[in-house]
C-alpha cells in the first residue's frame, strides 16, 4: 500500500539529543551519533516508495530535497505524535511514522510494514525495550488517542495496541527492532548495520569503555 512517510526527529544539538549516552559520551559526541542516525533514517525513507515524505521536526535541520517539514507541536511525546499524524494527514492516504533511533532500517523493511496495511487498519512495529519504532495507520485520525498512552515505558507498545484495538481497529505487527537509547544499544545496532553512517559515528565517537 502506498503511504506517506513521517520521520519524527529532533535536531542533533549537543545537550538536547541522546543524553542517555552521556556518559560515556560527551554531549558533542552524542549529538554526532544522533546526527548520523538521523541521516541514515532520512536516506532510507528517501529510498522507500511514498506519496510524500515529511520530517516532523523539533529545532532546525536541513531536510533532504523533496521533503516537507512540519514543526512538532505539544509537550509530551504522545501529544507530539498525535499532532504529527494530524498535521500531515492527506485525504485517503495512510501514514507511516518512524523515529530517528533505528538507523538499521532498510527500504525493504519499511515497505513491508506499509504493505501490512492491505489487511489491517494499523501496523505497530515493536522495539525491544517495550516501546515501538514504527506505527502505520490507514486513517491518521486514529492517532489522536496517543495522548493518553504513557511513552518510553516497558509496556508502551502493549498500551498502544490496546488503544488501537479498543477503537475497533485491526492491528498487525511489524518486526521487532532495537532502538538506540543506551551505549549498549548503540554498539549492538552498529554491529547489526556496519555499513551505515551510524556505525561509523559509533566507532568514532563512542568511547570503548561503553562496551564493558
């Protein structure tokens, strides 16, 4: 199914991104790793078939050619996610939202998540930490309920699924991935995707001590 792709992102400014990498990283090192992760994510989304590609952005960052940019709105993450779907909705077009913390994704993986909408109203792709790294909605308006889901908890994915099912939606699941929160996550994702800019940034900027 053809979709609009949304990447919710934060400008890679030292002290504002990837703060859980500090220590062992300095704020500048963490920002460099975040910048590489965002770059890989945008490159993958650019290579994935879509009606439109939109970066839902906090801060200032130059979008790739052909991308739309929408500002993030709201304070809590659930509120920002709900607004991201609402502010970018296109009539009759499904939306697939991802973050910038899974640089190991590929166009094939993204397309497989979108394709599951052919038999579902929503596709939720879990993360190993209990959250989710992607959410596809045939009707973006159903994201409004995300404001009531606690984010960044071990049961965020389960609560999101319950919300969607409670609205009568048919929910399917995409593959489970590791998103990058900690130094250990960064090392593992870099090992899983060694050809990425993210892997190069981890090798350069993440102190060896973090592997212990």
